[in-house]
C-alpha cells in the first residue's frame, strides 16, 4: 500500500476564521503489522522532505469575527413627534458557520431617550449578517446634539467571537425643540405703546426666552421704518447667556423740534444669522406711536410786518375802504384748520364791516 488517508476531527466549539489555516505534520514513523525477521536499515521507514501540509479553513466551516458593518459605525437618528424612531444597525461576519447570538448595550446620558439600553441580535447559521434597530423615543424637552454608543459585548455561542476593534457604533440625535430658546416680547411689553416726544420719555421693552436656554444666543432688534431718525437706540443686539431668560430694550425719542402728527413705528426682533436652535414666538414685534407734537397743526399769525393802518372814512355815496391782512400758518401744517377773527373799535362797531 502506497497511500493512506488522514482524517482530523475539528471540535464544534472551536472558533475558525475563513482565512485561517491548519498545518498538518508527519513527525514520526514506526513498523506495524508484526515482527520483521529481515535485517533492515535503521532509517527505514523515515519521514521524507514533504513532511507538512497546509490545510485551509473553508467558509462553510468557519464563523469569522463579528463586528458592525462599516456603514453602521456612524449613524444618525432623530426625535419623533410621537412614537419611536428606529435607527437600523447591521452586524456582519466573514464566515457562515453556526448561529451567533450577539448581545449589545447602549451607553447614554439620558436613558429615557431610547426605548431600551440592552438587547440581542441573532446571525443565523449560513448567514453573514443581521440587522437590528435601536429606538429613539419621542419627547418635547429641548436638547442639544446628543451622542450615544452601541457596543457589541458578547456572543452566547463558544465558537463565535467579536472583533473588538470594530464593536462600537456611534449614534447622534440632532438638537431638537429649540434648545437655544423661543423668543418673544414679554406680557408687560406687548403694547401698543403711545409716547410723547420729550426729554423725559424712556420706553423699556422686555424680551423673554421660553423653553430651552442651553446655549448663549443673540437677538437683534430694530425700529422700522426709519427708526434711526426718530429714536435713540433704534438698533441693537440683546445677548442671552446660558440659562438667561430675559433682556431689555431701551428706546428714547429724539427731541428734534420738528412738528409731526401721530407716527407709528414697529420694534422687530430677528436673529443675526439663521439658526435652527432657536425661533420666535408671539409677539415678535411691538407697535410704538409717538404722539403728535411740536405745533403739528401750526402756529397762526398775521404776516404783515406792520399792523398799524390808517383808513379814510369815505362819503356814504362812494362806498367803503378796505384793508388786506395776510394770515400765515407756521410750524406744522397737518390737516385743515379754521381761524376766527374779529374787529374791535371804540364805541359802536358800525363803522367796520363785517
């Protein structure tokens, strides 16, 4: 007989990788089948030059290390309005042998943000992957970006292993429910306001922040239209520090002596740059009216430089003599006005008509 077959039984609880190999050695010879009477050389039989053989591990006989798929190492979720939001994650292995029951755990600052912090996923015999989901819960609490890790911790079957260099996935929940706040004028500053143009007038408007106050936030205010011509402090920036809930706008009318009727302006709130961390509530603008002032309907007087006239009383048959007086309205000229006049003389007024 010149050939024989060697069969090696691999234990079922041994972890094998598809790229792995066994190395079989022929390390010793001996005589079998009874005693030999012939004188034989002491080196026969002996091991030849090819005394080892590499035996590759086939995919069907190997399981391979278990890890997260490359596109599951970084994932993003969101907070649902109601119910749960699933974040699917895939685990993979390079082999297909045997079932793998993989345990996972979530490390997160606020455990209420997810439906469960522990669980298992099963890779079936003959399969190279399986998918499971972690579920983000609905809430209406303002929060900044929140990150948590999902870690593959162990495998129930002894012939399966976890690849420790790729056993953790990072999931980010974006900021939601305006963590920088909802801004509006406070109840005491809703208006409308009516002020006079005087040096003693000073209007304060309170701006409040509701909801989140987790970050600092700037709010720009302006008076329109043409507020800079009528108010000191017509444009400015309010700074809200972390956890600061209120700030105040101060406005003073410019006392310029220019006649005006009632003029209404609007104080408007805005953000210096667009942001999804904050928004405006109601009201985000307030009406301010400067009441009519500075002789807005005018100052009326005779225009003539001399107010002394001599009238010659005519003969009754000739008719009357007249004097023309110009009346002028200075300062404001808003609206139509009427001016009453009268003439007085010593004694009876029968010499003047009307």
